[in-house]
């Protein structure tokens, strides 16, 4: 496993990769050691793309990903990657497309190991309600990510 850290507008992020694929993006803890092994090509590219995303110059990530999860979770994460920059989807709409229920989709969103790159922040509750967000500072972080993309919640 390779690991690197990147400071971002939504907090300090820890990026992990196995071999040639990103496996995790998480918010780094305050006491976490500042070990940095970003010399791996996939992590260098991930940092570059995240920097471009936060600068509003990248609308779609193009990275090899290797998220660990169930087949259903992977189908939800794949569908999230199809939501365009600045767009949103709903838990219910995704559930209908997958032949599932909104709660199951919400649980899969909450277990997304690669947030931001796999854009779970773009999934909203019915009627454009925020829903939830398990990363960073929760809903304020979700709002901040959506604002970067030009999405304004009512």
C-alpha cells in the first residue's frame, strides 16, 4: 500500500493506492503522522487531478480505481461516477435504476471508500434535500464540494 497526503479546501486528505490503482480517499486525522510516499505514479496523478478539480479545471477524474465492496456497492459507485460535474442524482432515482431501495443506495454511498473522486456528494435526497455525507465535517463538506461544482442547494 502507498499513502500520501494532500491539503485541500475541504481538509487534509489521505490517499491510498495498491499497486497501480487508488483504493481510498479519506480525511486525515489530526494526530496522523505525515508519512508521504507520493512518489508512486498513480498517487502523483491523483494529487494532480484533485488539485485541478479544486481549482475548477477538472470536471471528470480519470484514474484507475480499486474500491473494495460488495457487487451492489460497486454498482452504486459506478453509477455515481456517471453523474456529471455540476449535476446531481437522488437516492430514489438511483435505487429505481438499480432495482433497489433508496436506503440501500444511501448505505452504499456512506461506504464509498473513494469520496470526491467517486462523487457521492452529488447524490441528494428527494426534492433536492441534502441527504447525508460521511466525510470531512459532514453536510458542510458536502455543500462545499457541490459549491465547487456550481450546485446551489435550496
